[in-house]
C-alpha cells in the first residue's frame, strides 16, 4: 500500500471533497475515537452529523456568543486570572475546559478549583487518543491511561450530567416544561435523538468526550498563536495591540490570519476505499493512504500571494478563498464548530453587519485579556515544544497591566 501527499491549495480542497477517501488519522486511537463523528463515513456520518447539526439551529451561535459565553468567560477569569503574571496556555486551557464542557453537555458539580484541575487533566489524558498514531514510544501505558480517564470521566462527570438531562427531557415530553428550557448542548441533542441514533452507552460517552477534545485543544492552540502574532505585529507598540480590544473587526482579521498560518490540525489523513484519481492526475488504489497537508496548502503563494508564509492580516484576498485557508478542513468532515470559534467568516468585499456580526470565541477571549492589559511577560521567555514536527507553544508567559490580585478575586 502506498502513501501519497497533496499540498497545493486546489489539490487539498479537491481531496477533502473526494467521497471515496475515508478518515484515517485516528485509526490507532480507536479506544476513544472508534465511531465518533469524525471517524464515521457515508450514511452513518451523514445521519449523526444531521442530528448534531440540530444544535446549531435557531440562532445557536448568537445565543452562545452573546448570552452563554460572556458569563462563562467572566466566571473563569474571576477564578483563575488571579495573578498579574501567568502562562497564557494554562489560562487558555482553564477557559476552554469550562466552555467546551458546557457545549458538550457536561455540568460542573461543585465548580471548585479541584474539579477544574480534574477536568483539565482528563482533557489531556483523553486527548492522547487523537495523537497516539503519531506516538513512537510504548503505547500500552498510554492506552491504559486513556481507558482509566474514560472511566473517571463517565462516573464523575458524564453520568450525573446525563441523569439531569434525562429528567428534563422526561418533563419536556410530558409537557411540564417547554423545549426552550432544555440545555442547548451535544449531550441533550443526542439523548433527544436516542431512538434514531441507537448509540450504545459507551459510544455516547465517547462522542461527548470527543466534542470536549475537538473544541479545547484546537482553540487553545489558536489562542496562543494569535496572541503571539498580535504582539509580534505590534512588537514595540503594546498600546496598539491593546487597542485591538476596541476594534473587534480588526482583531478578528488578526485571528483569521493566524488560523491560516497555524492550523491546529496541520494534516488530514485519508484511506481510499475505491480506486480514485487525485486532482493532479495521480492514481490511487483502494487501501492507499493520502496525507492532506493543510498547513502547506495554506501557504500556497498562487492563492495567498508571494508573502503567503508571513503573517499579514491586511493581505489581498482571493474571492472564493476563506481568510482562514483550509484550517477547518472541507468536504464531509468540515469543522462543525467553525463559526463558534471563528465567528462569521466574511466573503471578499462583504461588509460587517454591525447588529448581527459574530466574532467567535477566540476574539471574545482575546478582547477580555487585552482589556485587562495583557502583554508578553518581559522577564520570562515564551517557548515552543522542542523536537516536535509541529508548531506548538509549550509556555507563553504574559502579564496583565490592569489587574492586581485583589481586583481579580
Ligand atoms: C480553531 C479551532 C478549530 C480548528 C482549527 C478545527 C479544525 C478542524 C478540522 C481541520 C476538522 C476536519 C478534520 C478532518 O477532516 O479529518 C474538524 C472537524 C471537527 N471539528 Fe473542529 N476545529 C476547531 C474547533 C472546533 C470546535 C470549537 C468544535 C466544537 C464545537 C469542533 C468540533 C469538530 C467536530 C465535531 C469535527 C468533526 C466533524 C465531522 O467529522 O463531521 N472543532 N475541525
């Protein structure tokens, strides 16, 4: 069996839309990933996605961005932004754990720091399932850790959240409460559609855990890269960086450009389930693997211009191409959370509708942090993970000029 690579913008876009290419990135992470949305194909995938997309109906993004998100964000900053100097990656995880659990449908039990610590730890332990295929060392120890994490997640967080939702759904079905009173999250949608989906209990747990992972790691990666690009762009003018908090349209352009340059999933992997021909004419036999290089495609100079590899939020755009490039994938698996995290992605020449525009969670988080005077910590160095093929920050120390320990408590 051969492996092929596609890495130009047009070839990648076409490969993502090729229906005879099946998901292959998570083949070895089956302990968590088997039969969750991103690993399904064909009818099974269409059916599950159609059900889960119901969550995004009825103005969900607006409701989330305007009503739910600001409260959650404020709560988390009150609890964890309690020192003028902090690692942005750690703070990003604190924020995203809280947000992603709310979106996935997992309740906080006592809201304590201990509980948040456990949820953060579980996120890291469960997340290993998505990357185990690329891991070179002994996998057995990791598989055991993931299995223990799934059990802990189920007993401590999933089961009580499920029981609460089932009780509410019973009340809704008996007419005691209206549909508007049900939580708006993935677990509730899945439980409401139990008869259609027929998911075994253990798959229900893994599907919800997968949403928790999919929303968190990607967003933290994007948050830290975006902050770094903003500070680098305004290198000696930290005041101007902070002013972005008052110009959300411009801040969103910075975030979208950073998403293009630093996709949180740099590659998609697929396996051919039938003989196919790629856009460049390459013949692929059934069983062959195709590596779809989103990161390189996002720097295709024929699409993004000669400075494609550089950060430039003011670059000239090609009309049909998203400013975020292909960072959210394409075709059947295109990211379901794209508008939640990136807001409304404007077409070239499209004007912002001031009453209805959505900015996405990363802009909302950065706004709050910049308003509190966030700048890179002048005394501590930001570092990337060494010896990694991937472009990931290990720590990104920042200081907050406008908070002190007392006011943040
Ligand atoms: C900057 C943040 C994010 C990036 C860059 C990102 C990127 C991606 C990419 C590239 C895919 C396609 C994977 C493939 O084709 O194999 C994907 C799928 C997915 N993403 Fe995201 N994602 C982000 C945030 C989120 C959030 C916030 C959520 C949760 C609401 C989410 C949920 C999902 C799900 C459920 C899928 C699978 C969709 C399917 O298979 O039909 N993602 N994401």
